[in-house]
């Protein structure tokens, strides 16, 4: 399974703004390449996830624990491949 697809699935489950329906499939795709680059260059993935939610989306809808779980799930994908 494609790594981009897997990361998007994690983001869809996280879904901090509660998108529903068909729009959910594409809502978080814009962040996938940046997440891949962040992990590949060993930058702070939690910082990126927090920037995405807090600054780009505009508000922290989820807890820090939820964001840490997203990071763990994404890093697990990279460890599988």
C-alpha cells in the first residue's frame, strides 16, 4: 500500500475539524508530502502536526495526546516500509 495513502488514512482518522462525507478523502492530502519530507529529514513531526492544526487549520481541536498519537502512527508507517 502506498505510503501517501497510509498517511492520509491516519490524517482522516485524526480529522481534527470533523469533515464528513466524500470531502474527507481529500481534506488533508495537502499535508502528506510535507509530512513525508519532515520525517525523511528528521525534523520535528509533532511540531509540524501542531502547526497544521493550530496555525493552518486555525485552532487546536484535539488534545496534545491525540496529536502525539498521530505522530506515532505516522512514524510506524515509516518503520513498516
